[in-house]
């Protein structure tokens, strides 16, 4: 027999993935919108790093379908360019475009994966033209690795900070002496543009994008399938934006966190979460505080506020509509809770 405080045995991989897929299936049944939750268009520069491309595509692949299937059902990705034309990676592997230059509004993000610095001017002129069209259409552009140099060359980083790999710091400073940059962040989001240094940092960004657009259960699956749970430091970015599921030792509490976040804190009570993971309310409250550092009730509120902040920052929804969407009875109650958490009410925060 185990004591009530003992962590439950870690589930086998298939069991955990099936549980996450089951949680996702419940959400799909109640969803009327069956279009992809996350769509990404990719532009490859000559001599691009293969790891950056796989870092974009592999998390999407795992999040897009059930089990270990790889159908692009709920995430979609396309490598754009002249059909039949291939880009050669820095390792020598050729990757062909699988889509023409698609209307950028069909995508949530356009990803620019740069190549070796001497080859940045060697990309097709249509690539740069497409970036300009995407920005004009209001689509977020992500510069990966030396893709940040491309964004800077196009004048898209003026007045913004960029995330740059330490290896390229001096090159960036020399090429763009007036631009601000950081070598210590996994990614930087700056008013319509995102920059990522490359390497494993792209996995941090993709996990965050999947969590935001598809839900924490999809992000948990991507993390699990890519074996990122043991990568200490994979998420050096702002802890406010990171789901705690990556750091919870007790699988029962891990599942409760994913359950709460998959519903964005709505329609979930501590009692229901306790029942789902097979604990009494008292056991659940004690273990939850031990692993998460706050009560289940507080975590549910924090989850709702994180979602409210996302809507305030990324949509034009009226504050009253955001209040209803995030489970507050009216805008005044949202403003009070939001102000306590973030220092100012949502209207001023926006």
C-alpha cells in the first residue's frame, strides 16, 4: 500500500498519450470549427540549418494527430517556394517546396529560416516580397536563427529587441548597430515579429504556440513525444507563459494541470479535478499545493487570468466579452482580478 502522499507510478508512454488524445477528442466533439488550429508557412533560405526546420515541423506533427500518426489534421505546415525547386540545407540535404506562395492570411505564422550569413542575399527575391506582403496583411513573421538578420534587413526590427544566437552576436551588432538584441532568451515577441536564436530554442517557441492555439494537452503530447521533459533549461523563457505540466513530478497532479488548462480554467472545480485523477479533495489540495505552490482554486483563477491576458494582448474583443469568455460575471470583476495580478486593469494593459 502507498500513502496518500506518494506519487503515483509514471504511466507508460502509450497510456499517457492515449489519455491526452482522449482529452483532445472531448474538446473536438464540442467544437464546431474543424479547420486547423495552427497553420504555419515556411520560407527556407539557402544553407538553412536542418535542426531549425525539424524544430518547427516535428512539434506540429505530434500535435496535429492522434497517437503516433502524422496526418496534418489540426496543425498544418507548408514549405513555400517555386514548385519543384529545392533549398539545400547547410548539411547538404535538399528540401523541395511543397506549396506555392500561398495567401499569407491562410497562415497564423510565416516562419523565415535563415541560412549561413554569406548566403542571406542568395534567396529568391519572391521570398522577401512574400515577407512584405505577410507583414502588410498583419500576419506574424518568425525569424529563426539568421532569419532575424533577414527581418532586420527588411526593416522589421526597428525599435524592437531581437533574440540572437551568441555565435552571431558580433555579426548582428556590426550589421545593425542601432538595433537591440539579447543572447539569453529562447525567443522574443515584439509587435508582430518573433525572433528565435535557433537550436533547441525553437522547441520552446513551438511548444508555446501549440499550447496557445491548440491547448495544453496538445503541447503536453508534443513535449512527451519529443522527450523534452528531462531537458532542464529547455524553457528559459518567461515562466508566466509556461505551463507547469513540464515540471510536475506526480502524474496525478500533472494530469489535473493539463485538464484545468485545456479548459482554460472554465467549467472546472477543484472537486472535479480531484475526482478525475482519483484523489479525495483533501488529498488533491495538499498534493497540488506541494507540487504547484498554490491551491487548486488559485491555479484555476490564474489560468483564467492568463487566458484573459492573451485575449487582451492578441485580440480586439471588448473587455466585457473577454470577461464572459474567461468565466467572470462582468468586466468589473475581471478588472479587479486582472489588476491584482498584472498591476493595471485590462483596458490600460491593452
